[in-house]
């Protein structure tokens, strides 16, 4: 039966998702096999739609699955509130792993965000990756193990498409010595955008209100992304002005330490 489900973002469009039934079944089968092999695997959530769908799918297979959230230190306040409320409503165990140091500390330390200061050579991108990804991930693996579940989809980038097609959604990384570094499952790896939303509508999954805030301020629906307030999303095409409008108090805190951001509003 073809599914045609109302969009959950306030759009009048319906989501046409003829593949949803078998995609859902495939994802649940993948998760059943994954939990059989890695019973202590956790779900990493960002507060975005894809990771929330993965969490719902995982909980259908393992209601006691644990959840990890990696906090950059510059998340939208709405995202933090949404995750807490989702935890209360769904009753899962949430583990929070903050960036070390925070993204804001890394950017401020680069010295490139002051007025009248010439840009310096910086390894900021590499430092951000270490602070926001590698160190929190190491803490999560120490606490929860090396097996995890992520809401990655192949349609989000060409490199991700190549990787996920090759691995069929089961990714394993080793270090240079051949030791296991990380293994994770991407159960919705070949779901398309409208299929994710059709599932959200079908399951009545509450969405992060940040999506509605972004769309209301003119961001195209497919470009509305959950993530840090300060990143390529926030700075590209003057969108820091939108980020600061959505979370003005947090934006003022950030601009106090990165004064050049005020010029991008």
C-alpha cells in the first residue's frame, strides 16, 4: 500500500513515500541483527530529524537502548530543550559528552574574530574536529563501547553516498595498527528526505522546533539543518542573522567573545 502522509513541518504538501513500508522493514531487520551482535550499542542523536528517526527505530527493537548527545557548547537552546523533553517523553537514558574544549573556546583562541586584527594562520578546523568530535567520541566509547548507531543518509553528500553504498550502512574503522577504532550502523542509509518525513508523520514523532523557526525565517525546508549556531550553515550567505534572531540571548553571548560575528548580522 502506498503511503501518503501529512508533512509534520506545517507544510500543506503531503509526503509521497511508496518505499516506506519496505525501507522501514529493512531498517528494523538491520537493527535486529546489529543488536544481536552489539547488544550494548548506543544511538547518537543531534536533535535532528534523521537521528531522531533512528532512535525511534532502535527503540522498537531494543526499548532500553542508551543514547549519546555530543554537545559542542554552541548548540541552539531550542535543541537542548527538545532533547531533554524527548528524553522525558520517551524515557531513555541520555549520556551527554561535551566538547573538550567547547567550539566557542576553540574559535576564540584562534584570534581571528577580533575587530582590526589581521587573520592568522590557524588549524581551527582541525582543532574543532578534535574538540567536538574526536575527544567526546573517545569518552562515549569509554563509557558505552565502540558500537553505535547514526542517522546518516547517502543522499546528503557524494562522499557519504560512496561510503554508505560500499558498506551497505555498516561502517567499521580501524587505526593504523589494525585495531578497531569505531563501528557503527546507519539503518536509514538509503532513505530519502520525504521518506524520513513520512515516517515522522506516521509515527507522530515530535520534531525539534528549530526547523519551524528556520523555515519561518525564509530558509528553504531542505536546507534547514540542526547543528551548531556557529558553522558553515550560520556564516554562509549571512545566515548568522537568522541564527541570532532564533536565539538572540545565546547569540549575544557568542558575539561578546567573537566580535566579528556582529558584522554578519
